[in-house]
C-alpha cells in the first residue's frame, strides 16, 4: 500500500517540478523580451511637418537646443520657444547666489546655431516638470488660436511627452521629435548606468501618468 502511494506521488512531484521549470522559463523569456524591447518602445517620434513653432523642453543642454536650431534652419517653423525651469534658480536665489536659467543658455545655443534673437521666445510661467511644460505650450497655442508645435526632447523621453500631451493639452497639436545627436541606445540601454536610469525614470513617469498622476513627478 505504501509503495503504491509512493508510486503515485512521484509522478505528481515530477509534474510539479516541470510546471515550475516551465513557469521559470516563461518568466526568463519575458524578462529577455522586456530588456530587448522596452528601450525601443520608449522612443516614439512623429513624422516631421511644418509648424507654428519649435519647442525646446528643459534639460539635456545643448542637444535639444541644437536640434531645434537644425529644424529651424530647415524651415519647419519660424519661431523657437523655450521653457524656463524654476530650479535650481529658486533655491540658489534663496541663498543669495545669482543663477542664469537654462533658457538663457539655450537661447545662446540657438543664436550660435543661426536662430535670430527675435525668433526666440521664453514661455511663461516657470515650470517644474514636463507636465508643466505641456500646460505652458498648450496655453501659448490657445493665445495663438491653435496651431502645431514641434516638441524637441530626448529619445527616451519621447513616448512620455506624447502621452502627457494627449492627457493634458487642451489646444493645438504636437509633433514629438528627439534630438538626433542624443547618445541613448534603445537597443542596448542596459549597458550604461545613465541609459538604465533614464529607462526606469521614464517607465515610472508613464505609470504615474496612466494612474492619473497621483505623484508630483520631477522634471
């Protein structure tokens, strides 16, 4: 009787072991597919066409401004808009330390790359994060009675910008483009700390947006 029970238990254990091994294999395969695909999924660019203005999102100087100047020279828009970040200017100002905002340097990059000073505009109000930038751009388009903007950002940031635009923008259309000189490697993002941190940050930002933005995201 005992030997019969053992003979019945052994195949069950073997089946269970095989099921666990199969599940582990599926999870491992899923992790590999995630690693291979998530970087490419985050990069989402729209086809270029002419617009009212080219917008340089805050961050990653001077690559985004250089790309905006390139698009300006190619005739895609007659104006370039800059956003102005609150930080670190506010914190440094409280310490009595003067700080020239990123928009000041972006404007200098644009002029160096051939954009006339009177074609550059700094948007109001100051921003803290990408959601604030989308709101400022949309508000500016409302004042201009609609239109289209080309938003220049980093490669890994493009999908989140597109998602935020669909969720937050109330006026106009956006063409999302990445800086062509951005060194981010979507096919091998796990090979450098900077790229890996960018991917994690963007995924968390996208999840936060999909959840209704319960967290106040950083820039």
